[in-house]
């Protein structure tokens, strides 16, 4: 088994794609106006329109309703990213903070309210766990 992607359902694909493209520096691949993917070596963040939900199961997903998941990205320099995103008016939940397990973490919300964690391993143990 291999985790391939996490999909976020949104009422505004263009807005969410623009946020993640700006935050990650990646360019989304757009299959249709209702679906985009931001691909990384470790996995894919998929963004789907509410119009795609009935294709799976009507009413099974609701946009902007997440309060339990955190989308996480390993980045080279979380402090540099924080300065760059601060200029764009990001909604920060927590500024760069070094956590007990050795990651320096920046927590914010995407335009739909999903928590996003950008982190950089800063201790030898954390760097080893992330193989960096």
C-alpha cells in the first residue's frame, strides 16, 4: 500500500490552488477546471471542486469544514518561508516555533480554514527521521 494523495474539497478551486502555489512554490497540474494537483516527491495534494463530490458519493464531503487534519510540508527554511508568506497576508496560527520533537514549525490556515504546517527539522534526531 502507498499513500498517494490527500484531496481537499473546495467551493473555489482557483483560490485554493493560488494559495498553495504561492505557499509551496509549486505549479499545480490542472486536469479540469474542477481538479488540480500539486505533486511533490513524497505525495500529492489534490484540490477538487464541490462539483466532483457527487462522482464519489453525493454529500460525502463538505468544503471548508475540516477541523481535524493538518496538511504538512517539509521545507528547507521555515523562517524564510514565514517572512515570504507574511508579505502576502497569510492567516498564521503560530509563528515559527521549535517543537519538542525537533521540528521548527509554522502553522497557518489556507483560505478554506484547513490547518497547514510547514516545518524544518532542526535537531540531528529530527533531521535523521526526515532523512535530511
